[in-house]
C-alpha cells in the first residue's frame, strides 16, 4: 500500500477500502505517511466526502492508534458531554459537578481554546493551583472521590487524531463533517464513557453555520457512538449569540460559580439543566432533578470537591484584567442581535485565546456583556466591557466588534431564537 494511491482514490471520488483506511491511519501515526500527504488526503475528503462505512472505519482506526480507558471498576454509570465549541460556552464547568450531584460519574476530557472558541481547560486554569494534566490513575481517583473530573486527554488517547487535528488546523481542512465526526467520536469512544450527550452548536459562532449541516454532523456522530456501544444523543443548540454574559477565562468561571450557587444567566441555566437531564437519562439514572441540585447546594459541593481534588482553591480570588474599556450603544431601541463570532474574536484578540498553539492565554481577558438580544437599550448605555492586561489590544477587539450588533426602533417585533433547536437520538 502507498499514500499516493490512497490520495488518488479519494481525489477521484472513489470509496476508500477498509484496508486503505487502516493502513493510512496507522502509517500516518508511525510517521511513514508524511504531513503533506495526509494534508492532501484531508483536502480530498473535505471536497469529496466519505460515506458512513468509511467514516466508521476511519473512527475505529483512530481509536486503535492508542489506548482505551476503562471505567468499569466504578460503582456508578459514566456519562459525558461534548460541545462542538462556541462563544461563552462555559457549560461544562457547572454541568460536570451537577450531574455528579445527581448520581452519575462524569469523566470529562476537555480541550483548550481553538480560534475564536474558548476552551474548558483554559477557563479552569484561571483558578489558582488547578491542574489539567492528570495521569490515568489520578483521573480515576478524582472520579471515584468526587463523581466528576475535568482534565486534558492524555497523549495515549487517539494519537492519530492529535496529529491529524493539528494538521487540519493549519491546512483549511477543519470543516469537513467526516473528519469532525471521526475526530470527536474517536476520543469519546476511546475515553470509555457509557453514555454521551453531544451539544452541536449552530450559528455564526460555531463551526456549523446552518441547521442542515449541524443535523448531518449530529446524525453521523450519534450513529458512530451507538455503533460503538455508547448510548449517544445530540442536542442542536443556538450559537448565533454568546451564551450567558461573559466570554473569557476567569470571567466564565465566575459566571459558572453563580450558576452553581443557584443564580446565573437564564440561558446558561436552561442549557446546563437540559444537558444534565439528557446525560442522566442516557446513563439510566433517574434520581434527583438537576434543577433541584442547583438550588440545594449539592452541585456546588461537588464543584468545590472536584476543584480541590485537582489542586485548585475554590475560595481563591480569580484573576482580573488590568485594563477595561466600555463599549456603549450607539442608538436607543431594542437590541435585535449580538453576533457570537464578533464577540468571540474580540475576546480572543483581548488575550482570552491564542494566536499560536504555544501562546499563553490571559486569565482575566475577555468580554462582559451588559445587554442580550431582546433587551431594550438607550443610546450611550454600556453594552460591553472589554477586559485585557494589554491595552493596545482594545483597538483590534473593537475592529472585530464593528457591525457585531443591531439595534432596531422600539416596538419592532423581536422573536427570540430558542436555545435548543433540535434533538437527535
Ligand atoms: N473538535 C474536535 O475534537 N475535532 C474536530 O475536528 C472539531 C472539533
């Protein structure tokens, strides 16, 4: 077998055989297939697609490239959530301890920010002392003791995906449904969770800009999960406007703690509770309702134990940025849109995200939102507060925000977009 014949086959719109897929993933992981050959193949897949058999074989080959975790020694069923990435998407932070408080175990392997979308690990690292890197034994111990763990995937888990994802990021091949589905599901299946809820984001701030593409991605991932014995469902959720009132690392931790204390923005609470109910149902756990666990303090108890078990101080002051700039509304009326992508890019440029993968992030940087679509605004009132340690970044953030919201005359009819747009299971 050789890489050129596999590239040519996909370039010429042929189905790849099982043997071709197994060989190319294995040879790429071992370094026998070069990055430029895999880039060409990824582009051919992006342009010409793969059918379900090919996607499923590709996913299996990526799983086989590394280890599989095993949580069968735990006394509780395991259930996990994966979001395809959004702006202000801090949901994992309150969700993992909330589901643990309701009686399931949550082994949550998470990632860092990618482009304009924030990363759960970057957010949690703003808590003094908190560690994302755990050995498999430490991960299991935290899970056993606190019911939930949020940590980085180890190098042994789907190494083919790690290599391929980094390559796709720099070759314009991220947005291929077969490659996204196999990338996400290879990690989740190798992680060994019994149940999985996918939060597939739709809108300007998401990879999937329209509902039809998001439905296709969700159907593909749900099919891959079920075929591998993972009870998988997907919620398709709105990402045309940021979730909650913050985008940034420490800013989002603060908002998550408000949710765990029984408060927080309504959209974050609604989505957290909906995903928690799905995760518990998928795991077959029917006990306390998640809405009650937010009110009675049990979700907060699990959060504090989970953070402390990973070296964090749940009572520590969170970092704040050195500089702030307020952005005001330029007209009076009803705010009809606040674009998720514009806010995400602004937060990224303020220092909440990275330009290159080795760059540090600023814990305090980001965007605070004072009005959401549907709110009445008055000219001159604060709409956003920008936070950064490096004030020269304000100019670039303001550029990103230009045209990022719309205000219509008071009385203009406004129909809010529901948070949950569809469910596939
Ligand atoms: N997240 C992943 O893990 N993989 C992708 O391809 C896209 C988002």
